[in-house]
C-alpha cells in the first residue's frame, strides 16, 4: 500500500520520491533541512482619508540545506515539484561532497506550534478592511 501524496501547498509530491531525493541530498553531510514557505502580504495606503493604493503579493517555495562542518550548501525554488527538488538536492550536495554521514529521523515532538492555520488576509473582505481602516 502506497503512502498518501506529500502535499505541501497542494504540490502533490510523491512522498517516497521526495524522501529519496532528500536522503541523497544529505549523504556525506552532518546535518540538513528542508523547509516550505508560503508568504502573503497586503498593503493599504490612505491619504487624506481616501484609499490611495492597495497591493497584494503571494509567493511560495522551498529551501534545502546540507551542512558538513563549516560548509553549507543551500538551494531554493519557487516551484514545488520533484524536478525542482532534484535540482536543489544536486546544488546543495556540491558544497558537502560525498562521504560518511547517515540519515537520522527527526526528534519526536520537538516542534511547538506557534500559529493557527487561520489566514488573516482571507479573514475579511476587501471592503470591510477599507471600512475598518
């Protein structure tokens, strides 16, 4: 029975393929990390009580880092695909080279959740935000 898809931000990465790529990225490294990021921002500028400018920006992607001693290899992409993960793995490995090292499971329950899944930007309609300001 296969694992469910690894689904950071609806990217539909195959979990087993992603883990295999990550294991390859940290061969010979002392440490490594993969993180996913989604960022959204909204800005409203008022001048003399009137809305002058409104802007919205959204981006997402991942970063991959491999560390060996004092050397770090890092790669990132705004494209969350298996091909982008492979390219990032190859790039990060250039800095750490081949050698010893082992894959270690992450410590259990060390991440403390600091934020809710609520999206504050989507929480109110644009006219409500303008009226509030």
